[in-house]
């Protein structure tokens, strides 16, 4: 029980931009893994819907980067046991592709319920920098929720497959008071600390008003950054994001299009084919221009 409480606190003490039903799932995966009862790949897939590690691919000069599963700032226990996506890793790949002259466009293939707020605003900024160099298209294939939408909204264009869900703009944190469960097991926990706020919000007792206010302030701060990044990425006001973009709900593709959360409805394959077609047209135009220039010089 004590191990579970510690792992649960590790998983949930920070704000998360994730679909709320995924919170207990993250805690269970971590707790079982640390306790030596790691879930099998099949069990993980049943829990989180994804057990794939992202593998990039290239079609023509279109680079496709998967953003699957729960998003986390770096490679860690979650990426190891559940196929989660490290935003640090994907961010480096986006930066490299943006600087690569052989890459004509970058597609983010997104199927994610969101994740930890840490690292998301930095990744969103990386996407915005990349879109200044070449098209970056984020495709909801078939879920782009919370932190995944937070980052995806900074792309040149946001696309959703016909059956996709997007949005879930919101942040949460969970506190679990484990005192009664521990008491039932005959365990009494005494927390000894130095520093007024060192063990504030610990799971061995109920929250007091000051601890609750502190957690709420962290959630509000993360939410404000979430909204600001989406507004910057989509070119709308923060108030529009708060009022028109689902108010915390994940919405259908048609609802997202009507609200301005996405730019079009199309599948991943359709998006790649469209981008590849544009690239071919630019290449053909370039060749025609060079031939004309050579003809003028020859004349």
C-alpha cells in the first residue's frame, strides 16, 4: 500500500493535460511495474489503447512522425512500459527535419490522449519554429486530446480524420487521501519534515485549504499556458479558446471544424498524398523555371 501511494503521488502530483479517465490508468501501470508486476504488452494496450513505440517514416519528401500514447517530457518509465511519446525526442526530430533541405513537409501522426504538462509548451514552440521553415501538418489519427492538441495546434495546419476526437482543453491534478486505507491496514504514517511547505499535499491525510489552493494555482497556471499556446498557434484570442474550443471536452471532427479547432477533415493518407502532390508541383515549376532561364541565356 505504501509503495502504491508513493508511485501514485509520483504519477499525479503534477498537473496533467490528459483525458481524466487516463489518470488512474497511468498510476496503475507505474505502480504495478515498480512492484514487479509489469503489465504485458497486451494488457498495456487494453489499458492505454497504444503499446507502440513511435517510428518515423518518409514518403517522398514528406516526413511522418508518430505521436502515440501518453506524452511525457523525456524518455522514462512510461515510454519504456507503455509506448508513450517523449516530447524531447520528437522535438529534436522536428528540429532536424525543419533544417533538412530534403524534407518538403512534416506530418505529425497523432493518436494520443495527452499527458504530462511538462515539456509541452516547449514542444509547441518547436513546432511553431519549424512551421516558419516548411509546412508542419498535425493529423488527429484518431485522437488528439489535451497536451497532444496543445502541441498540435501550433502546426501550420490541423487535420482530423473523419472519426477523430480532438480538444479536451484542460488541466487537472488528483490528490488521494490514503489515511483511511492505511488505517484499515493498521498502518500509521508520521511525516517528519523541515520547511513549511515541504510535505504540503501529502497523501497520508486530507488536503487543507492552503494546500488545495496551491494545487489549484498550479493547475490554473498550466491551463493559462495551454490556452495561450493554442491561441498563438491557431491565431485566435485566448477567450475564444476558452469558450469555443469544447470547454474541456473532446469533440468530433465536424464539431472541431465548425469551431475552428481544425482546418479540414481528411485521413492521414489523404493528407500525405496532398502534400506530396504540392511538392511535385513545386518541383515541376522549378524545373520549368530553370529550363526557361537556360533558354534565355542561350538566346
